[in-house]
């Protein structure tokens, strides 16, 4: 079949080459952006007197009918037309004749694909942000219920100091704020229009790049035509932001998996968000969290794939860059499939604060508070630290917790202990009195929950 670019060719493309070269199988999802871009380009060509106004009208009507037919499932794309750009252009010319052939004046597929892909990424960022906001909402709802639920905080996965479940959940909510603002930054930076860069060197036609940029919602045209067709930074930035987002979800998944094990039992996942085993009748598995953790690897892979594709490319366009789309689509699809199911899992989980509280009793997580007590009585912190270390050995030998020691036992080790030490050692107090900014005290988790709610509301009203 004759190619749109077939002018200088005297032979048909080999069938293997045809299949190897095509991208329509995956870039067809850019049809909306391609049509919107072509309409803006045609309108500009008409305004600038480059093509007749009647042609613009015909092109717009033709593109609208193609759009309607694609959405109605009536269009069959063909690999003979290689990609979405040439499929649509061919259809247009079939429908409206010569006017269709004028559409590609002062344009190349290089700036066309750069435009379509950029617009696609821009739109999908909004979709990902919206899903993150839903997850943050679920986190604030759960956190608000468990501001008094004392649990051990960990370092090295060893029980360390008392925190609350609300404080733990809000840590993730805060990470997700950065994921949102990273995506917003990426969107703001990429919002320059490559259309009109041509193949690489602009054009001699009197085009108006500011007009098309404005019509397509960009802040302005990209400043350099070579950069315009060569840049894929925005796709890399998006995948970097998605990789960090997935890393957060993956760490969270790891904790969910631990928390619903019998060893922890801090939470129980809802039946609707768990799976069973084909052989072990008792099993209830956290497959969702495991899959999110697993899928994080493929998003990292998507990022690495495009970084590697781009690293040796000379300016400007190279066909290697057709390999940009599948990883970006995959990374976006993966984030968009993980987020809502993760949110549902969080929203429906049952929290078991009594098990958290029981775990807090073991592991001497109030040891720092014990040392702080002595320090407040005038003992230098390092000495207090050594004293409490000795008490921990004594407790381990006698099978007691710090708060179970009698005042006599305590005073034997350090005379600065008084009866009020038991107030300082009480777990609820240990968590509740950590009022430093960002700490687990109720006032502080309330402040954090309010801040996240405000963050969400500001974006929901946009
Ligand atoms: N399908 C191509 C891509 O995705 C469109 C650009 C083709 N340009 C070219 N000069 N062959 O990269």
C-alpha cells in the first residue's frame, strides 16, 4: 500500500518492516490529542493566510466526524498507516479530499507527536493527582479515629518509642502531598507547546506559534525548535514522580503486610480486599498490598527504559523515541490501577488498637522517657541514659517492664527517681506528651489532619 511518505520510494515496505515500524497498536490512545492538535494547527494556518478558510472548515468538520467515529468504535486503524498521526490524516483525506492534504503544511510528525504526547501526559497527571487525593482522604478519615491508639514506633524494625496510629498514617499522607506537588511541578514545567517546531528547523511559512500554544492551553511555545521535537524530559519527570509515588505505596504495602500478619495483628483487611489460598483453608492474604509492592518494580523499569533510550540520542528526532510511549502508558496505567484499590483497602481495614497497645508494653519503648525523667531531675542525659540501660538489663532478667518496677527498685539504681516517675512512664502519656511540632500528641495529629484536609480541599475546588 502507498505510504504518505512514499514519494521517493520505488518498492513496497517489506511486511516484516511494516510490522516492526508501526506504533498504531499502542499510540492510538493519542487520537483525541492528535485531533485537537490538528484542529488548532489548521485554524492557525487559516488565520495566517497559509491555507484557505474553506479548507479549515472542511478539516474541522472532517476531524470531528473522525473523532465521533473513533469513539463509536467505527474506525479500524491500519498498520500500513504506521501511527495515529498518519492514520487520521489518511482518513481525513479520504473523507474531504484535497483540503485534507493541506493539513500537514508547516508541520511534521515530529512536532505533531511531541505535541500529542505532551498533552496526553498533561491530562493524565490530573487523573493521578485526583486518585492520590482520594487516598489522602481515606488516610485522614482513619487517622482521625485513632489519635489515641498508642503503638510502638520502630527503627530497624525494633520497637523504639511510643507513637499513635494516627501519627503513623499521617506520615504517609504527608509523603503523598509531596507526590502531588511533584506532579504539579512537572505539569507546570512541561506546559510549553512544541507545535510549530516542524521536523526540527521550524518553517519558512508565517505561522503563529503563540496562537496554537494558547488554543491548546499551553503557557506559550517552546523557545527552540530542535529542543521542541527532541525533548522527552516531561515524560521522564512524570515517571520519576510516579516511581517515587510507587515507592511510597510500596513501603506502605510492606507495613500493611506486616501489620496483618499474626506476628503483629495491628489491622485486619476487609474480606473484600483480601484473597484466600487454594489449599490452606485458613489463609487470608494481603494480595493487594503485595501486588502494589510488586508493580512498583515495573514503574521503576518504565523509567529506566526511557532514560536508557534517551541517553545516547543526537538531536533532533530519532525513531528510537517511538519507544517513549509504552513505558509512559504503562507507568500511568499502573499508578492508576494501584491507587484506587489501595485506597479501598485503607478505607475498609479494621484497626486493632488493643493489639498495638499490647505490643507497646513490650520492648521498653518508654526507656527514652525514663531517661528524660531523670534528666529533668538534673541528671546529665548521658548518665541518665546509662542508668536506664542498666534498668533494662534488670527488667530483662526479672521479666518486668520499666513501669512494673517498684519505686524501691528504681531508687536503688538512682536516687533521683520519685513517685511521679510512673506518670512519665505511662505509655499514653509518653505518646500524648510528645507535643513537639510534628509529634504524635493529639494536638499535633489534629493539626496534621487539618493541614492535609486543607491541602485536599484546595485542589478539589480547582
Ligand atoms: N510514530 C512516531 C513516534 O511515535 C511519530 C514520529 C515519526 N517521525 C518520523 N520522522 N519518523 O515517534
